[in-house]
C-alpha cells in the first residue's frame, strides 16, 4: 500500500525523554481546533522521546 512505513523490530536499549518550555502562542499555531495549550506558570510543555533499538 502506498504511504505505509516498513515495520521496525528490536529491543529498546535506551529511552531519553526531553521536555522543554514553549511559548503558548507557538503551541496554539500547531494545535488543531478546538484544542488550546495547557500552561503551567505561563509556559506550555513540548517534548521529544529518543529511543535506541538493538537487535532482538
């Protein structure tokens, strides 16, 4: 099928979750209607999860 990604198999060797503060207006531009960013002390939260896979 067009647009399908190949399957990836492995064992998670390491995970790193990095969170960071984001201006709420920047988040607002990315969120679809009707969602609004939640804030803590005036900041939104963004994040990325980095996963290292090794052979099974």
